[in-house]
C-alpha cells in the first residue's frame, strides 16, 4: 500500500496548506445556528467530546473572518463545543483545524441547514 506522500509525488494528490486557530479566537453567533437546543443536542456534543478525548480526528471547522479579526463559525458549532468540553476535561488542544467558508450570506444559511440535516 502506498503512502499519501508517495501518491503526492506521483501527482495523484495535491498537498495544500491548512490553518489552525486557537479555540478562543473562534466565536459563535447565537442567532446563526438553527439547531434545536436540548438533551439530544447535548448528548450529541458529549459523544463528540468523548471521541476527541479518545484521540479521534474531526474535519476542519468552517469559518468566516469578523471585523474584529476573529473567526465566526459557519459549520462546526457542535465540534467547537465538543473541543471546549474536551479541553476542560484535560485534552491538550491548543488549536483546531479551520478552513475558510466560501460563499455569501445566503450560502452560509444554506450550509448550516444542510449540515444540520446530517
């Protein structure tokens, strides 16, 4: 079996630079996430936090820059909450993977709606 590095050398993969951000720099607009609050959501976030504490890897959180040079979550509200719980419980999390959301405000609403549907 070939490694990713070998596949990259063969031109099958392209390596890109990723970004990491401190948890404190990622903010949530409470009016933006349309997910229903409650026990089911809390259990979902707890399961993600347990996965993180077990060494699990998660996809990057999609963000947009704010006017005050912070990052606002577009997709990844539950992951962000789970990272914070895991850090509070002792996980060594200094920064998490983030990627820039591409699109306008309507695209952002559509992205969170499709993400919430799973």
